[in-house]
């Protein structure tokens, strides 16, 4: 697996894209079902539904497109991990002497499957192999 497939935080972009491909497919299916009941007209006619549908549309539009990855203009524009790694000139934060600093607190709540920690070890091995070569 190429090192370039990893985000600054250590998440694997390929894994993330495959997870969200399933969500995009489900959004398309739900949108087709909404078309069948003319949800746009219904949402305009019922005020409470209008605000709920607008919220759904924003979420669906966000997840409806494949993320290009944080190295290519995607991801959270306010990501402190990316800002810090770029400022320090790191390819990933694994190069930092601080292990999973406070910038990871919200990310670890979302990714509670040890993916970040496992990928960090993999990235450390990439770094060691590069140094030895």
C-alpha cells in the first residue's frame, strides 16, 4: 500500500472512500424513492418537513461526492492535525515526537476501531524502511 494513500492523521483514504461509496449508493436509492413521492413539493407544503428535508439535502450533498482526500483539497478545512503536520513539514503526524496529541480527541471518537493507531504503526514502518534504504 503506497504511503501516499494516507492522510496527515494516518487514516487510509482508500478505506474511507470505499466506506462512503456504500453511503453514496444508499443516498441515490433514497433520492429515487423521494422522487416517487414528490418530496420536494411535499416539503414545501409542510413547514416542519421543509427544514428537515433541507437538512437531509445538505448532508446528502456532502456525502454524495467522493472526497479527493485532505492532500487534494478535501476533508475538514479546519483540521488541526493537517494544519500542524503541514506547518512542521511532516508527511503524516507520525513524524512528530508527540504521540496522538489533543488534536486527535474528536477524531478518535469517530474512529474508535483502532484504525488510526494501526495505520500509525504501518506508517512508522514505512519511515524506517525509507531510512534504511
